[in-house]
């Protein structure tokens, strides 16, 4: 059973259903690997009792042939997502002891598929960061190289798959937080179209940009997970009423007729040479699979990062107003006045990057500055979206680009320079501004054996084409089969 | 109204709670009261991850009120977040509407001293109520109850068109009356389901420029609207006459002393940082939706009042009384439909019934006499089955027992004698028993007639139909003359 | 238009956001704030004439629910994480009128 962690979700499904192993054995295997990989610091909270109890229930259901897509399969959840009766910390000292009294809709959906949740993964505090170093519970290490960051903010959710602790996880993506860690850890993950997956019960960072998505070891697993997560939620007014297709259905189709756009603004000087060539090779591979490659232009790309760093902090400053120390979360002691209670509770509870963004967001919304910053950013956001609309309307079906300009960087190398850190997300941020789906799929390694990801961006609601493309690419290369399991 | 050389200028901001089952953005109960923090859910508590979803009934109520107040309904309107920190505001922001409110540019006509004045309504917007803080200086703590947080509110903002405390009060009553007629809220100031802030300034008579205003908060009963405005105007006048300047500020009305006092610090720090709420897609109010709501609007008090005066022949005073409350009108209409006598229906309702209710400390909604039964009673009078006097006795019995008038008449054998034969028998008996009086009458002493009628009524045990008795007696005596 | 905010101005923002003005690394915070502000100021040169602001990316509208109760929390669930209570009330330091 030592290789259970190398099986795909599909293989796990078959093995469980054929009673080759039980959910209990699988879950124990996962818990044992989690225990022996603590140096990664990828989990904030592991819940063995809950997981084993769920595994028992799953085994009973399997025995009764009452099987759903994820029955008995261990999964881990980014600790930004609320899980009833289990601590949900958002990697913040503020919520160190917060026990959610309700489940996020995505959790309800996974439980409805009888998944086994083994724990909550580490992240940048409130999902604000690109390296997982902004966690109150310490940074996560990249399983490929422990001196490197795993990416962020869903760093824990990426690392646990790369290290073979679980086969699939949930992440969230506001400016690249699923795709960038996937790229750094050689796994695959998708940010669905904004509105495809419910945000209810997902601690909000930037409400108009946030989206939950799955992360997994391969594209087919990703499609299985996505099937479980999508759908209109009456509790989220921004989730959209659209029929959820079977995302596994088109996998295996060829790429004839597919037009792949290469935006010149995404292949610029300053990108690590190996990243650039790996992505260019990947695009050639798509061409050899039947796709045609077309050069496209997204001229407002350079404005995306500053736009994001106005809109996201503005929404964050508002969303984080509820963390006031009164009804839940950190409450400063010894405060005589209400104002002291607010300021002290928040100041003690939030880390430096969260404070930075709250300050920036407060400023850009404040009286006299709203038009110059927030309103302006919303207009530029439309320019960014219009760029995509234009090329998708006439030039191409998917866009290919690097996920990040570089491979995983050294721990502690960028924390003191926020702008350098922000620029990491230069290729992922425009996608959130435009509300589009995008995924990351492994496409190579640099000379230091650090993973590189291919970024595929799709039309709104067209995750199917993205998955089809990524699947064809993955099946025709060896990158996804490489692992760093110990 | 002028005080000395100054004119009072008032604008009101009225907050009306809506009578919905659930809250404006979630399924928690919107019912008044309850144990502290029992009408709550994740949205009310402002827990991480929770999201607002608007209540359709709130949108419909806003459109109804907008139409009733002659507003334009904005096709495109949306919610915005208003930020400030306060313990009764769980999310750190209130979901409200800012630049794009649902209703704009309306008006309400009010009548004060027989003068009709058109009061502009700047806007009506939807927003969520805050919770309640109870202050306990004994333990040096405040206690927070979030049951009220998220209860739907409509905020109705008037133009600075009101010119006296009395006008303000009449305007406020007019808003309340319409809210109640529409059935969208109960407008109860004592329970806080209707609240009012007043913006007050003075300007020299004849001046077109507004003076510096103050905003008075916490006016929590109708009684205090006029008092608060009057006090504040007087206070401002004193400052102006002494050559001072009015400071633009928020002031609190203290109902114990009937004065206002400054809420220091409130202004300088406030920066609400409004922005469109990303959790809530905008609303597009289609014309067809507006038309559908318009077609179902109940007839409004001012329209009904005109109808009562012009078609029913009621006095202006009576029509006002009946349309002052939706329940009054509904009751009246039911009485009327049972008896088809508009004036009698009005008289019996406003004098007998209201009198009895008053005496017994009851509200119309608890009236032991149902509208249908009262209408039935009036019908019996109209048909001559009961005399006015008898009807009063029957009514008293109805008030005590809630029985139908027919049942009471049956029990007590109270039916009026209207059979001409029976009446003539009684008359003949009276003529034969009172020969002296009959002779006097025949000799021209007409005042004796009343005595003879009385005898007829007495002999019938009070049951003879007085009108019939009158006529029959006259004709019998006439016969004797011939 | 890039222009650094004075310490005093940044302190106002810090208070508006209810963060502490007694932070240890206050100067670093102010410095970082100004750096980021200068960075996002790049947008000031972008021409957005006749461009409508984008607040909701899919332009959906009229999403609402019927007026029905449900999905509530009990008082105990709601106050599960409340550290200072008085019965089923939430306790806070005495609010001085006009504060906030
Ligand atoms: Mg107001
Ligand atoms: Zn208001």
C-alpha cells in the first residue's frame, strides 16, 4: 500500500470500489504521510478523528454500493474556507481560535460527494500574498526544494499535493493564488470563471475577484473536482445560474481547430529565460497536437497590477471591517474604551501585509480620493477586460502564457519588498480582473529542478476548452508524471 | 412659520422598517423583539464568508412607496457599502444605497391650516437596520443585541421644504399613513419601526439662501417632532440674534428635558468610504414590474378621501377621520358594503363605536363589534326594523357579547312593529282611551299630537316603527275630522 | 501626481481603519504605504475617457430571494466565538455617546 499516494483520483475510485483498499486505509496512509512531512508546515490543522470517522462512513457506503464521485477520498482544504466545528484561521492570529459555526457551500458540496476532509492547509494570511510567507503560523516550504517558497496564497494546498499527502485540495484565487503555487509546485489547478463556484463561507479577501477552485495532480482529477464544486448557490448572489457541464466529458478530444493566442505582452524581457522557453515549447507542443498559434495583443496588461492593488485592497479593507474583536476573533484585553478595543484587537491580530492592504484600501476609498483611485481603477479594469473580450471574440479560443515570470524564489528573499512581490502576479492578475477561467499545468523545470507552469486562459464559462487543452498537453508530455515524493 | 424675522427650514430623514418575515439580506427572522441575539444567522452576525442576498419583498415595498409618493423609480439602482465601526454594526459597514437609490424626485401634498403644500421627496433608498446597544454605566459596559441588525429599512429623505414644526409633523404623519395603507410597515414610532431625523436651519425672511443646518437625531415619538424642531429653532434664533454663528453638527434630542444637545466628535471623524457592494449585482427595475406593482396598489388615503366626500357625501372632517388609518377605512368599507348607507355607517362608526372603544381602552382591531355586524345593525335601522333608540340598546349588547344584531333582537323580542294593521289597532286603542286629547287635537291644538304618538309608542312597548306610527296616527285622526 | 503622504496623514488613515497608531514599526509602515501608493499612481496616466467603471464583471442583475425565513443560527452557535458575553448579550466597553 505504500504507493497509494501515487494514485490518481480515478485510480483511487476504482481501487476503493473494487475493495483493493478501504477508505480507512487510504485515510490512515494520508494521515501518516502528513505526520511524516510536518517540516513542510503545509497544514494549520489536521483533523484525524473527523477524517477517520468520515472514512468509516464512506467504507460502509462503498460496501452498500452507494458511491459518489469522491466517496472515501481524502482531501485538504485551504484554511480560508469555513468548516463547521473545525477551526478556520485564515492563517491569521486574529482567528487563531475561531471555530466556524457553519460550512461553506463548497464544503457542503464535497461532503455531499462523501469526501473525507483531513485538515486545513496553510496560506498567506487572509489570502494576501504570493509566497505563503505571510502566515501567522509560519511559511510553507516548497516540497521540491525546502529553501524555496511554494507560492501563495494557496501554498499549503499546493505543497500537500506535490508532497503526495493528499491527491486534491481546494484553493482560492484572487490574483493568481491557485495558479502561481501550482506552477511553483508542479501540480495543476484551475481558477474557474467568476461566478461559477459559490463564495459563500469563503472568507472574503476581494469579493469581486475571489474564486474557489480545485488543485490536483493531473487534469482529469481537476475535472472530477470541478464537477463537484460548480453550480448556482442561492446564498451567493454573484454565483451564476448555468448548467454545470461534465468537465471530464471532453477530455481526450484532439486540438484540431483550436486557436491558441500568444499575447506579446506576456513574453517580455525580464522573464526567466527557462520559463520563457518552457512555455514556448509547450505552445509548440499544442501546435503539434493540432492547434494553431496566433499572436495576439493585450495592450492594457501593464496596468493590471496597479489596478489590482487598488481594487483588491479597497474591497479587503471593507471585508476585514468585521474583524473588530467584538463577536469573534482576537479581543485585546485591558481596553477601557471602545476605540482602544478596535485598534488594539486589530493591530494585534493582523500581520504586516494585511495592515498594508487595509491602509491602502482605506485610503483609496476615502473622501476626496475615491475618484482618482478606486473609480479610476474600475475604469482601467474595464480596459483590461475589453482586451480579452476583443481577442476572444475574433482571434483565439485560449490564451497561453507563463504563470509567473520566474520559478519559485528563495524563502525570505522578497518579504521586505512588497512591490517586487506584487509583480510576481503580473500574468495571473489580469485574469481575475476580467473574471475569466484559467489554469496552470506543469510544463517543465529550470536548471535547479524547479517547476514551471503553463498558463491557459479561457473565455468566460469555457472551462471545458481549457481542460481539454491542458489534458491533451499533459498526456503528450511527461512533466506531470515527475514527482518529488519522499 | 416665522419666528420674528426668521423663517424655519426643515427637511426630514425618515427611516421606516418594513414588515417582512425575513431580513433584508438573509433568512433570519425580522420579527420585533425576541431574546437577545436569537433572530440571527451568519449574515446577521457578520461572520467571515457570509454573503447578502436581497429580499424581493423589500424591493417591491420600495417601489410601492416610491409610486405612492410620486417618485421616479430608477431603472438602474444598486447597493453600496457605508463604512464605520460601531458594535451594533456587525460587518463594519452598512449595506445601503448611495449614488443610485431606487426612488427619486417624488412629493407628498400636505394640508396645514387649509393650505395645501407640496413637499419634495429627494429620494427613497433601501438599507439594513443596525442592532441595538444597551448602555449600562453601572458595570461600565454596553450590551449588544443584533436581533434588529439586518431588518429592512426604507429611508425617505425630504427636500428642505417644510416651514414649521407643525408642517413637519403633518408630513411625518402623512408618510406613516401611506406606509400603513400600503401595508409595507406598521409605522410605530414608539417601537422604533418609524424613526425620524430632522435637518433644521433658519434664514432671514425673504432670503433664498439656506442657513447653516443642524441635524437632530433620536426624535422617537410624534409628540416630540414638533417639540424638537421648535426647541432647536429657538436655540438657533438666540444664537443668530446675539450675532453668533450656527455650527453644522449632529445634535441629540433629549425627550426628558425636551432640548437638543451636541454629539461632539461625530462629524470630523466620519468618512463613510461608500463604494458599490461587490456582493450584490445591481437591480434593473423593468417597466413591466413597475406596472404590475402599480396595478395592485391599494387606493391611497388622499384619493379615498376625495371619493368619500364627493361620492359618499361625507364631510371633510369625517372623511379625514376614516382615511387616517388603513384599518379605519377597511372597517368603514365593510360596514358600508353591509348597509349601503354611507352617512349612517360613518356616524355609527365614528361616534358610537369609537366612543365605546375609547371608553373601554380598545383599538379598532380588537373591536367586539365586527364591521359586518355593525353594517347589519344599520341596515335594520334603515329598513325600519329597529328604531334609533332600540338600535342603541342592541349596539350596547353587541359590544358586550359580540353577538349579531339579529340574535339579540330575537332573544329580547325587540323587533320593531311595522305591520300597519297592528299599528292601527294600537292607534285605535289610544284614541278610545284618550278622548280629551283627541278632542283637543281636532280642535286645532296640534301640540297634543306628540302626546298621542308617545301613547302609541308606549302601548307598543316601544316597538312601533316611529315613522309608520306617526303617519298612521295622522291619517286616523284625519279620518275623525272628516 | 505621485506625492508622499505625511506621517500625520497616514496616521489618520490608520485610525480610520482602526489599526493602532502605536505600532512598533510605524515608520516602516508609512514608508511602505508611500511606496505602494507611488506604484499604483501609474494609473493616473491611463486615458479612460468615456470608459464606464467595471464593478461587477459579468453584468448580471436582479438576483434576489423570496421573503422566507431559514438557515438561521441558534444564539449559542452565533456566540460560539464571542469571548465577552453577558447572558445572550455581547459585551463591549461602555459606549460613550457620539463615539465612532
Ligand atoms: Mg441618513
Ligand atoms: Zn439611513
